[in-house]
């Protein structure tokens, strides 16, 4: 098969899964930029995988690099933009655009499991299945919509299977990721920690971190962080004479009013009331974990 190839298919049959376009491309121009909420062609899903070089995608209010072995899954229309930024090495990609309810369902499933950015080795079953599909079109000249629909569905089954297998692998390592996040928050609760900071510390996507944390701890990472801050504040209120606002600041609350609001949510009283009610609440520490 030649180094680059791209094909598009057009039909109005909405009763089956249809291949919209497929290709292999090397990009070296900053003109390559696609915004998912501005495209005239709508109603399909996109899989795009990096073979070499580097591209970027803006999604969920963050910019994510797309190095070798990384792919994104998005829907059109949706709020995202993927693009090439001027550099020496071209961005070499393969892509697949699909239409149909089943494609949307499978995209939802994989994104729920892994987020919109996934990683796969170039020799994985998913990527090898892609090459078979492209070869079928490029060399065998298959254009029949039903044959293409069956082949695309087989590729999507490989995507689902690989996602499930990856989820099993992640389950083994997720406890260490969660513990790493929890330890960082316990040790640094006074800092202005954000999800981006926490995800970078753990080396994973912030959306994936939130899903892992919710599944394991039944609350979000930031909920966990607030609990550690309140625990620290309760101890300081009873064991120090620091002013209320200073206690809040030392425990990571950016304003006295916010500190008071969160404290009341947990203790049903103000920090000052808790400090004074030693007889009713004779605790130097209260733990929420």
C-alpha cells in the first residue's frame, strides 16, 4: 500500500453504520486545524491516531498533546479543535470518520471508560484492524456500503474489546494512582490545588482521574481535598489561638467567607461557634475519611 491514502464515501442510508472517510496523512502545515463546532459536515464520529510527530487537541478547556501512540475520539458537532503546530517533524496520522447510532453508542462507551484521549501501541489489535480496513479499500477497491459497514463494525468491536482489556489493566493499577492522589492532597492541602495539578502529579488525564476517584471513593478528588482541609481546620481551631481567617488560609481556603461557608456545610455551625463549643463538641480532631 502506498504511503498516504484517503477515501470518502457518500450515501444517505441511515439504517446502517456507514463509513464517511478514512485515511493516512502527513501534515506539515499550520493550516491544518479543525473546530468541531464550526465544521459544515456534521453527524459523524472521528477516530484519529498519531503514527509519528506531534499534534494537539483543545478539548474540555485544556490543550492536550497527541504524540505517537495517542488517539482522540470526538463527535461532530462538539466543542473541540485539533491542529498541527509548526515544528520540524510532520504529524503523521491515520483517521476514520463514521456515521450511525451504533458509532455514537460505542464512542460514548469508550469515552466513559477512558476519556476522549486514548493510547494504543502501533502493533495493537485495534491499529492492525485499521490497516486491514484501509488496505481493503486501497488495494481491493471495496466500495460496497454493506461490505464497508461490516468491516467498520468489526473495527469498532476491536475498539470496544481493547477498551475493556485496558480497563482491566487499569483496575490493577488504579489503587496506586488513587493513593498517590490522596497522599498528595493530604500532604499539600494548604496549596491551591487544581484538578490539572493533581492529574499532572499522577500522570493521567484529569477526567480519567475523576472517574477513577468517583468509582473508588464515591466522591470527587476536590471533595476529598475539602474534607482534608476541614479536618485540618478543626484541629487548628481547637489546638491553636490563630485567628479564624488565618486558620482558613493555612488550610487552603482562599477567603474567610468561603472557609465559613464550607465549614458550616460540614459542621452546621461557624468556625467561631465550633471553637467556643468545647463542652458540646470536645473533639480536637474529626475525620471524614
